[in-house]
């Protein structure tokens, strides 16, 4: 992974240094000795390379110097300025020279990108842990989605079954209501008919003379429940005596469950709370 950022930066640096040196030698060689032009080109490239090496050393130590960075960008700007000036003053192929004038700044930018990559790079172990966490999160999300879809399908099936059952119950109730209505109408017609009344009078007169029975329709509606008969409640003392007698009716003494069964079988009534309280008092 490191080679993916450092190799382009090294290649761009080499191309920009060679191009800067060649331009300085060609451009200034006509106005001064070529040795002087070579020294000027090597000075620009050397200063650029020296500041770059010092920046890399500070970066390896986890440090950073804004002054060194500023000097490096200044050398890059000087090299770019030389290339741009040569392109503008060139009589031929000025566009081509101007198109490559950005190479020194591009090389500097690539080294900046490489430095940022180094400051944010992680070890293979950390990357593996991150991938594991991401995979676990994806697995949990997939399981949650599957659970939600299954619950939604189950709820849809249940609602469909409940709706169908409700519809069947409604149809049965409607048919029953229609049948009862027909039966009620038949009874009402029979009750109101004159022939039916005379027939009933002739039949009942033989059983109870001089009595004309009244024939009422059966009641069709809610029936009030008959209240249950309640016996007198046992006092605590009476309840304790009964519990003690039932408990010691056999040897060894009965357990609470056996005593409670025999207590209720004998016809006595008491709430579970009172019966258990009496058992605790007796025991």
C-alpha cells in the first residue's frame, strides 16, 4: 500500500528535477557559461531535494516544521516560475513547455499526499479488526432485517386468518339470525291466528274446565343470572378448629394440600388466603 503513494511521488520528483535542470541549462546557457547554468539548475533542484529530505526525516520522527515546509514550497515555486518564464519566452513550442511547467508543484503535492497517507495509515491488525467489526455490523443488520420480514409475514398471516374466521362467524350469525327471525314470525302468526286459538281452547278446556289459557311467546333475549347461595362465613376460631381436626385426622399429620382438598370436599368454604392463614396459625 505504501508503494502506491511513494512511487508516483518519486517518479514525479525525478521528472521535474530533470526538466528543471534541462530548461535552466538550455535557457541560461546562451547568456552565460553552461557551467554556471548547470550550477544554478543544480542549486534549484538541490534545495528542493534537501528540503524534501528534511521534511521526510521529520515526518518519520512524528514531527513537523512549518518553516521547512514553506522553504520547500518556495523552491517548488521557483522551479515552476523558471519553467513558466522559459515557456513564455520560447520562440517555438511555448505551449508544450507551458503544459509541463506544473510538474515541480505536482511533485510537491504528491509528497504531501504521501505524508497524509502515512499519518493516517493503520497496521494490518487494526485493519483486520475494523473489517471484522464492519462484517459483524452487516451480519446483525441482515439478521434484523430477516427477523422483521419474518415477523411481518407472520402478522400478515395471522391477520388474514383472523379476518377469515371473523367473516365465517359473521356469516353464521347472519344465517342464525335469519332462521330465528323466520321461526319467530311463524310463532307470531300461529299465536295471532283465530283457528289456532280455538284449537288450543278446545284442548285445554278438557283438562281445566272454564279456563282459557293464554299462549305467550317464548322469551328471546338476555337472562339474568340467579345469585348463588352463600352460607354463613366461618370465623377465624372455627376455621382454625376445622383445619386442626382435618390435619390430625390421620397419622402422620396431613400436608396443607391434602388438608385443603378434604376441607373443600367436606363442603366448607373459605378463601385461599384465610385457609392458608389458619394453617399457619395451627401449625
